[in-house]
């Protein structure tokens, strides 16, 4: 009998973890930064653009179909979904197809494989994600996401419902094979909040949004063409990388001044005696 792999994750918010600030590393782009500082809007990425080929790409458990009870649960799932979403199909036809799946589990496996691929496309069509680190001094994050230390890092307060509700990413060695029939909220989020243990150094939290024109029943933030309006005062600092030119710092300073927002300007500095980044106020 095949055992169902454990996929549930513990949903932990930044507020619950008592993290005061979250950080978004990015290359310096004056127009993009102006949208944050001046307009108060944040860009959420499409998962298809992520640099991890496993990230946000679901795959459903097939091996567990060897268990007759699991097989029957999936057949019943097919029956229920077909009745709800395809009312034009007669009950007798649905029963006939269900009998075929019971007699030929390999056909059901094929359908589930097809569904895995279609769900990946659906996630990319519907969901948008803002990836956030829990520290501003990670050398690898500066190198990978902030243009080799020449970009910036945005600091956000978690003392608001939006950023306080950011969800912690779970890191693991084994790829989470999902239970197609699960109605657990955490199971449905597992695809969006699970990454390989190789990425553990990021200590990531995520804000998850849905494009408002495609949103389903899950309660998330709503994005409009990848953008959401952030709470007033959520942005608390802009940190320039240790290799950012002084001209970039000048542009940031001028932008913040003209915005009238209470946003600090900081600088990442290389420690003299250690391989370490120090964040200095300016």
C-alpha cells in the first residue's frame, strides 16, 4: 500500500513570528522605485518568472492511487467536480466514466498528470507573489537579486495587516506531492509556499495576491495588472547597496524628499574585518 506523502505546512505569518520588518531586494530602477515611494504601489511577480524551476509548480501524488481507498476518493472527487462544473453531462455518463477509472487506474493517473500541467498554467494566470526576506544584510540576496550589490533593498514595517500577514516559506528536501482531493487551506497553499532546502538562506516570507479579474474563493490580496496599493506608512526605508553609485543615493534622497513620505535612507556597507554587510543610517 502506497503511503500518502505529508504535504501540509504550518502557516506562520510575520506577525506571529514577531518579525518587525520585511525586505525586498531589487535592482535600482528609478521608475519602479517611484511607483513605490510616490504612488504607494507594489509590483507582484508572476510565478512563471521565478528563478527556481520547481517554485509554484504543482504535481499531484500518483503513487498513492495504488491504495484502493485513495483511488476511490479520487474517483468520487471526479464525480463531484464533473457534476458541479459540467452539469450538461448526464449522470449515467458520469457513472460510466467513474467505473472506467475504477477498472483502469492508469487512465486516472494520466488525467491527474494532465491536471498537474494545467494547474501550473492556472497558477501563473491567477496568482501574483511578492517575495520578502527577513533580514537586510544577506550577502547572497544582495548578490542575486539586487544587481550584485549595486541595487536597493526596500524595508517594510509589519505593523499593518498586509505585511504582518506575509506567510513564511517552508523549506524541505522532498518535493511536495499534493493530494488532489484535499480541502485543507494549507495544502492548497503548499505549492506557493514551499521551496527546496537549498534556498533556506533566504528565510523568505511571501505576500500572495490574485489578479482581481481571475480571483477564486481563496482570501488573498487582489492585484490589478500585478500592482497592489500598499498601506500608508508601510515603506519605512530604502537601503542602497554597498556598490550602488552615489548618484543612485542622490536620486533616492531627492525622490523621498519630494514625496513627503517619512522614509529613511540607509546604506549597506562592507565590514572592514569580516565578510559581513552592515546597514548604516544616512
